[in-house]
């Protein structure tokens, strides 16, 4: 089976796809709302301009559907940045190679200090994050980090550079549960502009990362686009197309979708295409209405008010108190961040907010049996 | 008119597959199959006299547009199935095989474990395998993984004419499948066939309901029309059942 997502992706044209989304009518939206099993054409209707007046209805349906499948719970996770060393140039990222910031990769001792802090907060699901610097934070470093902390966390995910299948297999063997890898944008030319240098400039290698993960047998794959680089409607559609392809192909794997919007950072980039709060809610609801089971994740990039409300509208996993700099929790809180978070409330406050609004924060929902 | 079905590179205009069992005469069988316009007709290898090229039943369905689909009915395990498939390939000159393994002679329910085993082996031997199975979504994916060219989940126990009793599972199978889904067994009336097609099944296989009807030729035509109507309705996208939205406090007012 040598087919990958790229084979399917290449049959689509960006402009035609966007035009077909924009051509959806109120009637298409109403039809999509009334169905129980929905397809990608329905998804297009939900993310189209024609769906704007239906946002409240979409939100109600999304809330109901999410509650039916996930109940009144929210899975809690926290990111831990291990390194800001990076050999890529990404125009929107604080860790971009050309940014003159002090570089740091956590030692074992430092990792354990950060871990102790996060464990005390109650976290059992952790997301390890690095830049792409193969000599210092390649597979051996990541594997070592997983082995170092795996007795303390029930569930370990990572968000690092795309790897080869055999490398994923090695890390999964070491108890890696999930890998998040965002395409940033599915617009091939725009992607090139934002990733002019480094291994990340290879669009196709990144595009087929989820296939390599599926073949390696990872438990969960997280995908998404960085909204703001290109038109969010088209990027949402291609994310949904990717999701549906992966679900059909790697049927033993779970999937999650994230919704990062461009945030300020040192050396910042202004969004090319703005995605408003309303647009973001529309997109989240559209994913839920397309798929009742997919995990939808929300980071601290968004504001307090937004997060207080969105946890009821389709989101199923949430981070809190995140630091986006290596050592940010205790080792070196003052170092430069990858991006500024928006919701700075403590884990305790977030847990309290969830409980007050009738949601139970879940800290542990996995056990590795291998 | 309707879109063309493709299984393992072979194209079918008709999405109604039929069988050869239970007819009162070969003549009636032949007429019914012709009237159904079916292009794939399954025949139990155990009923064919493979030594005799003049086998009457085979002769009566040998038509240019009718493809024979030998089935392994009667075998009880993977080993017997592989043997039967090889025999069929030699005798009938086709590498297509409808895999039926039912150790239980009463309900003829398919054995999922032996079916998976046999499918894997037959695919390696170059067969186009069409496995008859329970409406089990996981089994369907496992069969797809080992190279089955389609899956044939049952709608109800074979021969019962009870209709699409496995609808919830068929819907999952249809949603997930990368290979054609053919609903096999249990379809007792044209409305059942139309319903299966409306759900998105790629084809249906009907035998008993045609063969045992008072008028098999008329019934074959009725099934042909029902399958076409169901497929057309699926492609045209069914109007949905109206649900009333419940009024409650606004969820998106925080955006204003």
C-alpha cells in the first residue's frame, strides 16, 4: 500500500476548492444541518460565508453532539517545551533560525524539575515540544526524554519535526502515545514562502507525515492548519479532507484536530487572512458536525472569554497555564517564548472554571499496556 | 444513467448481483437472470459438475454479459475454502471467488476467523476475493487490510427474506470502507434492496427472493428497478427527516 494522502491531495486545486466553498448557499447549510451523517460537501457548507447566520444553530447541534459522545468532561493536557534550537526558518515562529534569541535544550535535571512542577499541578497527559535541530534534539534525545518521564505520565504526546516511519516506531515502542503535526497551510506556494529554509521547506514530506505515523501504528495523530497564513476556509477543508482520508486508511488510530491562530511572537508576522472569533467558532462546530468522535483541542492561544465559552461548543481537550519556552515553568521562566499565550490563568483556575460550568476536568485517561 | 460500479478493475452497469440456487428449473433461472440484467451471477461450485463441460445449469447462464462468480458454499474452514477456490479457478476459468465459509449447516452463518484466514491466502494466490461475512465493521477493515476486493456483509440471516436488519452496522461499514460494500443475504423484497442502496451500499446480491417467488421473472425485473431507484436516490441525496431544534439560551452571544 504505497498510496498516501498526497495522491488524493494532488487531485484538488486550491482556487477551485475555495470557490466551491464560497458558492455554498443557505439551502446547502440547512440541508447539512438537517442530516445525521454528513460528508465533506456538508462541511464546506458549514465553513462557507452562507453559514454565518446559522452559527447559533450550529453551536447548539455541536454542543449536543459533543455531549452525547464525550459527556460532561474535558481532557486536560499540558505542553512542555524541551528545546528552542531550530534549523528551520518559519516566518511566523519565535524559534525561527534567524531570530537572535538565546538557544536552550533542557538537560535531564532540568526536565525533571519542570516535570515535578507539572505533576504537582495534577497533569498526567503531557505534550513534548521541540524545534527541529537534529544534532541536539533528534530522535535519540526525544527517546531519552520519553524514557526519562514515562513513569510519571500516563500519556505522552509530542509535537516535533516530521520523522521517518522507523523512527516513529522506535518512539512508540518507548511509550509515545500521540504525535501532533500541523501542515501549517495546505497552500503549496504559500507554504514555500513561509518555510524558505531547512528540512521543513519540504511540503510533501510534511504532508505525508500522518501516513508514516499511521503505518507506524501510533495511537493518535493530531492534525491542523495554522490559521492566518492563508484562507482559513480552504485550509479547514483540506484539514477535513486529510482527516477523512486518514480515518479510512489507518482505522486503528484516533485523531485530533487543533485550531491554532497566528499569535504575536518576537519578530512577528501579521496574519495574511484574518480569522475572527466567529470564524473560529464556525470552524470548530463544522468539525464536530462532520465527525462526532474526533477529538477537538484548544490551547491557551485563545482568550479567557473565548475559552470559557468554547469548552461547551465542541472542544474536548484543553491545556492550561502553558509556557512556550524551554524551562518556562521553573527552570528559566524569563526566556523568550515561541508565541505569547493569551489565557494566562492557572491550572487551578481553569479547573475551577470548568467545574463551575458543569464540566469535569479529566487528568488521566490512558494507560500503556505494552 | 446510474454510475458504474468498479470491482477490482472490472466494470458493472448493473448493481444487482444474483444467484443460481432454488429455482424450479434451469430454464426459469436463465430467464430470470436475463430479466434482472445482472452481470454477476454466483454459482455454488458444489452444484457444478466440473468434469462435464455440458453441465446444464452452466450452459443455461452462459451469456456474453453474465460473469460467473463461483462460491465456496459448503466448505467449513479456510483450508477447504482455498481448495474449493482453486478447483473453481481450474474448472470455470475465473479467479473471482465468492468466499462463503459456514461451519454451521443450519443458519449458514459465516465464520469470521476462517474467512479472514482464507481471504489472506487466496489474495496471495491471485484471487479476487468477495467474502460473505457478518455485518462486522472491524472484520471488514481487517479483510480490506489483507486485500479483499470488496466485502459482502449480510442484511439478515441468509434465506430469511427479513430485510436489512443490520442497518446500524452496515452504515458504519459503508462509511469506513475503501472497497465496494455489497449487501448479501436477507434481502427479501425489492424495497429491502432499494433501502440498502439508499444507505450507500455499492450493490446487493439477491437469490432466494427471486428464485422462490411465484413469478421469478417479474420479481427479477422488480429487483432490477428497485436497485436502480435506490442507487439513483442515493446519488441524488435524500431529503432529510425534519427535526425541530430546541430553543435554549444563546451559545454564541459572547461573540458580539
